[in-house]
C-alpha cells in the first residue's frame, strides 16, 4: 500500500480544520483570511496561533496544538453566532419609548414548566434592562403583530415557517439560508443558529417594529438544562452585543454563566449610551470630544468593552496634551483628545512606560529601553539590560534626565542619561554598585532610592547616598521640581524638608493637613501637588513661594464619589485617573495661582 503524501493528508484533514476554525471563530479567536494563504505553512501558523489564543482565553495550557483538552473545551455547549453586531438591532425610535414588547408564541412540551420558562426570560429582561439609562422596560404582550420579540419552541431547526412570503404561510426555508436578494419578498430570514437557539431578524424598516426578532429554541436539545445562561446570552445578542472575551461574562460563547458580569454591564451601557448620544464611549477603544461629563467636570475617555478585553494597567501623561495607556498585554496607546487611541508601541511588549515632554520611554519585558519621539515613530535607544522583575525607569519631572535601575547577575547599579543628547549615552553612578532597591524616585535635581527595608536614600552631588527616611512603610513617594512627598499608610501626606537624618528618625518630614478624608494617591506637575481621596475627590496645592514645612493651602478641584482608582497622573492642569475597572477619566482644572 502506497504511503500517503502530504497532499493526501492535507486533503483529508480539510473538513476537520474547517470545523475547528468554525468553532474558533465563535470565540473571536480566528478570523478568516481576506485572501488565500500563500502556502500551507502560512495557514498552519494562523491555525496554531488561533488555537493558542483560544487556549489562553479558556484558561487551559497554551500549546497552540489541538489536543484532547482543547477539543473537550470546544465541545462544550456554546453559541455558534460568530458575528459581532456593529449596528444596533433596534434604534433610537424604540428607545424613546423606553420599552420593548415580547410574547411567547408557544411553550415547550418537555420537562420544562411554564413557570421555569417565564422566570428565565423575566430575569434576563429585567437584568439587561436596568443597566441602560433610563431603564429599558421589557413588557409582555399578547401574541399579535405589534410585538418586538417573539419566543417559540420548535422540534426541527431544519425548517422554519416564514410569514409574509408570497407563497403563503406554509412556505419553508432552510435555517442557514441567508439570501439578501430575497429580503424584499420575505418578512423574516434566519441569519444564524446553533444546536439550541435560532434567531430571525426582520428586514423591515427599523422604524416599524412588527415581528422584528424571533427567537426559536430547540425543545429536544440538551441545552434545556441550561436555559437561564442561554436566555441571558441571546437577549444580549438581540440587544446588539457580540461575544465577550471574558470567560465570566454571559456574552462569553459558552453557556455557563447565570448572572451578568461587569464586562456585560460595561458593554450594554456603552452600546446604548452610544445609540442615544448620551455618551460617545466606543466599546473598549475610544470616546469622542463630546464624552459624557460624569461629575464635577470629569470626562470619561476610555472604558473597557467587549471588543478590547485587555485591561489598562498604567497611564502616563506629559505636558502638551499627551496621554498614554499600557494594557495588560504590553501594548501602549496614545490618546489624541479627539476621541481616538492609537497604538504606538510597535512590536514592543511593554512592562513600564514613562512620559516626558519630548518623548515616551518604554521598558520591554526583556529589559530593553526604547524611546518614542512625541512627533511619532518608535526608535530604539542604547540598549540597557534591566532585570524584568526588579528594573525601574524614571524620568525627572522636568523631563531632562532619565534614570534606570539595572540589575545584573552579580551586580546592580543606577544609570542616568540626558534626554537632550543624541545618541543616548548612559552614565553609571560612581559609588554603591551593589544597590538594594525596590523603587527609585526623582525631583528635577535629585535622585532617591527606596530600599527593601523601606529606607529612603538621597543621592547627593558628592556621589554618596544619605538616609532621609528610616524604616516606616509608606504607600507612595513622588517628586516634583524640587520637592519630595510621601503618603503614609494612614493616607496622610508629608513633605521632606531637604535634610538628612539618622536612621529610624522621621523629624525631617512635615505633615500637610487640609484634605479631609484618606488620601490614596498623589501626583505632581510643576509647582503643584495633587491629592486624590475616594470620599473627597481631587485637591491641589501650590508650593511656589512657600517654604518647605510651612502650611499648605489646599483647594478642591473636583468632588469625590467613592470611586476606587489604580493610579493618578497629571500634566499641567490636566488630571487623569485610572479606575480599578480600567476606566480612564480626565479633569481639566482651573488652577488658582
């Protein structure tokens, strides 16, 4: 018997590969190529990459190989809708009335009771509706033509009745047929289905919602045992949502989640705030210049949505309306203040970013340092190896110097570079080559090192380190042009008076009372110090013409609303906060001199 050739193997595997890619598409892990692959190797690479993406999303070993574990995950009950609705199924016309009518054309004859069916739908309608502002009401109506959503059970998904067809009410069509040319003759057409649910959308005018959506459930499918997750999921589709990349969301393709997740809530809010022009936050990516004013002058400029599942982990700002965000996958994006985010990290995978007035600095996960001029283009600086777990990069507040803490196998030290010089030259600080540090901080003229045991050292012109804080833990250390501030574990702000001290002594730090509530974050720009309290909002003070240690005059810039945040960054009068839910807000402060 002749051995099979490569062509034979490829030909025999085509049906299986097609089936695998169909499933991967449902999870937004595979996108069919726009043109035929150049060869089988390109196709194989695309398939392996898609499998690895699915494995990562599913929480299973990321091998890129279609192994038994991956196959078992794909066999779980899931939605086969692989479309992401870019337009709302319903428009502002129905939202103005703030209600949608639904009816049950029939109930199942299997073990499900009428009460169980009604409870599943009523729960899903109520939960989805309450997260749209003002609340969207779903109202049950009698089965007549003026109903927006119809719910039915069918024994056979192979054939569905079509009303409004010129042939009469007994006409049938295949469920998977979708012929745009026939829309003029048919009142409804099935656009997609899976083993358990089929949904039909009417091609009639969206302003005349008569039998606009029909949902058919397969009575004999095993999914009857997981009715609630199925109903939650498909009501989301009816409202215009595509699949989520969050495994805990009901819009995740698997029918396994019984309650709305924060990702679902963010998606539905963004979808219909867009539709009614109450805010212009696009899913996961952008907001226009008319973004919603949420409270006290804050504008929401980024919200994590279902089309961008990567949470923001860091933001950085610089004078001149420059704002960057780094997501959990290491991509860096720049905001244009017209509503769009542009990826600027190229092929780099960032673990830290620092913004200066003229450039953006980036440390990739291999420890290499990059810089990007603010006018565009990512250029590589002189490579400085930085340990991926302990490396730090800091830019002075005036943007004139950058410091890097370098960790080698048998040595560690801090290097500095003048940002105005090209090419970039790194100068190693002369003494204390073996440095113990958990972080570094800077003012415009001085460098500070935080040791593992919470001592703070200042680096002086005589090339020596002096202790300025001894041993007490604190939550934040921030430098301005010539001042240094810290937050203690009680949420109080202190200012360094510029002197050194003996170990364990803290008499050279002066408290800065005046902000009510616990301060969780501080940031500086120029001569201004900003403080954020969840309860009391944003406050600022100006140290210009004020001696270190003298009383600070605090002014409230925005009220609080108990919003927890990851971090705050400022540039001039622009304040940016990153919420724990990855939402980014912008506040432009009218500063008092």
